[in-house]
């Protein structure tokens, strides 16, 4: 599992920092074809946070976890987390504001694990780089030789 943790986000800087994290994840795991889905989901989630608060300076944490067939976004320590969750779970196509409905379409699962954590999953196909055993052994050989000289 790979994790990018964005701590002490505020609504003012969340969009930019989340987009940077998504770009890094997509580059590292060759998810370029899924960049639009992942970045849109993160953007919509932050938009929902903005809609559910009056405190633009409230701090929260956003984590991105990459596993073999899944990318999870975890939102922690947001005061109105239950309200955000209810907007997503109760959204319909007929809603005048489609952010919650669009978010629910882009994600495969959304759950409120406790009053402090919102988890959402997106099915992805990451490519994990395998270690080049020959290169590692060569580096160890050079390092050992340098220590012995």
C-alpha cells in the first residue's frame, strides 16, 4: 500500500494540494487514464466540504491510499463530516446542485467509518514498479567495495 497524507489542509489550499497529490499518484502508478476521475472526485469532495461549513480556516486531513486495485480517499477531522456524507448518500439525479451526485457516480464506495472518518474508493489499475534485483545487488557490491578500500 502507498499513502500520501495531506495534513492541516484548509479550504483555501485544499484544491491545489489535492491536485498535486493526485498528479503524483497518477505519475507514480501510471494512472494517467484515470487522472480525470480521481482529480474530479477529490475536487468535488472539497466542494462539498465548502458547502457544509462557514469556517474556511477549519483544518482537516486528506489521505490517498493506493492498493492493488483500489485508490481510497480518506477524509479525517472535518467538523461537518456527517453532513457531507448525508449529501452524498442522499443525492439524486434531480438535485439542483449536482456535486454530491457526480461524486457518488465517480466513486465506487463511500462510507462513514466513525464520526471522524469518511472513506471513498475508486477502482483503479495501478502499476507498481518492481525492484530491479540486479541493480540492487550491483549497488551493494559497489558499496561493499568502497567500505573495504
